[in-house]
């Protein structure tokens, strides 16, 4: 019954269930019991509520069963048919069957709680519809995301069923525990030995070698942060187990980054998530958050093994296991299988990795350390495209992205405090070269240094812009030539908005969602036909994020107003504007599309739109 409060219907041209992928914003209304049936119509329901015959297209007048039994049978048939279609891979047919079952209920005149069977079927249909939406949402998110993610290594090794460990390794490992320095308790038992043996196999050795090679890129930073936060430095091997030091690692459950934070846990420890960034992938921010979390868990359990187990499966799972068994000891909980299987393997994996990392040669592991890339930081103060940053610094855009794994897009957020890492020695060059690019073009223009023998026509062709647009952007006369080494502004097409399907999390407000995607509350309400100031948990919203045509990135001090941007077309601006009277139903986007211009250009030409929304009857000046 947990989803019942989230299931609504929209009444238009009949009753249609509004949980599909295409209609995500619906007018929310409660279904009211219909009026009593006229006396000349037979009443079929055996209950306190009427059962209007006009809605019962599936009821035969010869059917003498109580109408509620007929309804339950029909709804069950729709549900079971939908389930079969879903398993067969025909999700559209399944959706239609599920919707049909819901429609039968809401048009029957019966309240859902009238009959236990009907109530159960309603919950099953609701659950099925949510599953369908979740699949659609995941597909949409996968299509929408720009930053590719990498499977988390912990998913590969924590579910393995391994043979008993090699006893010949046990004595050497026990000697190592005595010999090497460590600030976490290390032990060698059958569970640890299983993973030590696995890490000496070709498959296991490859996993360890990849992780330890990458570890050198972050180890100094991680150990420094762990020391500052007062937790053992050997907790670095927890990150090795979780992600093999891959900032873009994403687990099957949605945990992300070197320390594999789930979204809710990351937010609890101050890791920001928005359309533009996910700080779970920022190595330093995530390391500090992990240190705080592990310190809190140690205070809770007083034992590092239990703290690590709680880091993996959550503190409540460990607490319940202790309460259920009476043992506040990880190895006893493991022996009694009181914890999830992956958690039972988790602590032995970390111990085994720590032992291998402290003496790789003893286990036949060869490490090729990757040197960290030296960097310095710049604060653009507003959104800027990474390609333009690469142009201005003379760097490589892939290298800049690699230095800033928390960025989800090729554009930085509008946060004035955002610090972007660039190759060491390039910050001053950036400051010099970026001066010639208008600030309002930082998300859509490029810079190009003229090479020997290049002509303006060659450069325009290589960037797929017109020669006239290139000349206009650089205030050059037609037919002008430029010397070698000259820096040119290159006007590119502005970024377009992306449609994001977003499910509202528990406790979220419209203001919080608008802030996350850098749009306004009024835009959210307009796109989703929301009249009030509340949004229900589980609702699926349409959000046009990250584009100039619908809602370009705005600085925090300007959130709630549009950024006005000069119109720049590939063929230049005409002297005489066109005047357009707005018709009912038209939007700035549809008008911009009609005249082949941009929303921002329309707003620039019509300053009155800064303070209010577009209305039918407005006369717009369109500069083409």
C-alpha cells in the first residue's frame, strides 16, 4: 500500500491513468464516488457504494455474480496479462494492460479499500507502473548523461564464491602482519586467506595491479586527509576495494566515486549533486566525507571491522545483526551469516588488499605507479565550456576532464566559487587569452590560434561556421587576412536544452529541485503544469536543463531571472526587426524556432520579458 498515495488519475476525454513516460505532468485530482444510479438501471454492487452500470462495459446482464467479484476478476486478468507482456519484453503492451486495470477500478464507483482483493490488485498495478517508469527513467538518464561511468570493481569481487585459500600463503601472510607497519587491525584467517589466494591468480592479480597503479595518483592526498580527520591511514585500502581508485566508478546500486557514496549518504556528508557536478566523483571532497563517515561509524560501534561493515551495508544492518545475535564482533557475525553476503566478504577483501599492497612482490603483484598530474586551479566565476578552457590554456580537453571528474558536463556550473583544475602553468595563459571572448559567450564560443598558412575560410570550414560569422565575431572586414599566431573568436552554436526525466525524492521541494538543475521554480511549474507550490514524493518531472534555448546555466545571484544574451546568428543580424504578435499557446521556444533564432536573443530584444512571463497579445521584436 506504500505507493497508493502516489497514484492519481487525470480526467479528460474519459479517465486515463497518468503514469506513462510521455505524460509526466498531470493535474492531480481525487476520484469522487459517482452519483447514485437511476432507479431504472440495475444496481449490481453488494455494498454501500453504487456501481453505475454505464461504466461496466465488461459486465453482462446475465452475469449473476456480485459486481465486485466481476471487477476483481477483470482487474486481475489485466494485471496478469500485463505481467506476461512485460516479461516477454513488450513494455508498451504491458503498460496498456496495467493502465486498463487501473481504469477499471477508478471508473467502477468502488473505493479501493472496499474489498481486500481489489486493494491488493491496486497495489500490484501501482508497483508494476512504478517499475515501468523506473525502467524508462533509467533509459532516459543513460541517454542524457554525458560522462560515461565505469562499473565499480567491488561488484566484481564481493559476490565471488571462492575455494579455500592456499595454506602455503598463510604462514607468509602471518609473518607479514608482524613485519609491516599498519594502523588498522590486520589478521589472517580462512576468509582473508581466500582473497589473498585469489589475488595471486591472473584475474585477481590484474584487479589489484590496476588499482595499486592508480593509487599513486591519489595516495598522498588521501593519507593527508585521513590524518587530518583523525582516522587510520590504512583506510585507503577501503577505497581500493570499493573502486580501485576510479573516480567515475558506479556500482549496480548507484554508489559513485572512489569511496562509492550512495546519493543520500553523500548529501548527508556535504557532497553536492546537481545537473552540472557530482562531488562524489571529486577525489578530495569524497575522501574528506568518507573520513567523517567512517569516524562517525567508529564512534557508533567502537570497532574498525564493524565500522567498515557498516560503511558497506549501512549502520542499521550491523546494529540489527548485533541485536539479533548478541555478538558485537565482525567474525562472529560472519560465521552466523547475520550480515549480507557482500558485507561478509567486504572486510576480508580490505584486509587482503592491505596485505598485498604492503608487500606486492611477495604476492607476485607488479605495480606501475601512475604519477599524479600537476595542476593549478582557476575560478571562472561563471559557466564556461571545457573546450574553450582547453583552447585558452593550450591544453587537452580530455586531460582537463580527467582532472575534474566531478563534472558531469562539458560546461562548468555557474557557481562563482567553483574551482576548475587546469594543467600546471596554464592558469596565467588562460587569464590572458580568455579576455578577448565576451563573457556571455563562454559556453558557446571557441578560441583558435591561426597556424601558418591558414586562411579565415579554412578555419570557418574546420569549425563548420560561416565565413561571415567568423568575421563578425572578430570585427573583421570582409576579405580580411590575419597573421600567423592571431587569436580568433569562433562562434559556435549555443548549447541546447536537454530533457531530463527526474523523480522527486522524499522531502524535496520545488525550490531544491530548481536549484539542483539551475532552473527556476516557475519554469518547473510551467513545464509540469503544477499549480501549487508543492510536489509529491515520487512524482516524475520534465526538466529542460543545461541549454540556452530553454534555460541556460545561471549564476546563483541571478537564479529566478533569465540571462539576457545578445543574438548571434551565423549570418549576422539584419537591420530591421520583425514584429510578431503572440498567439495563445505560443512559447518563446516555439517563436524562436519559427524565426530561427534563440530564446535568449528574443529576451534581449524584448527587455519587458525580464520581469514577467510571455502573454498572448504581446508584440515581440524579432531580430533575425
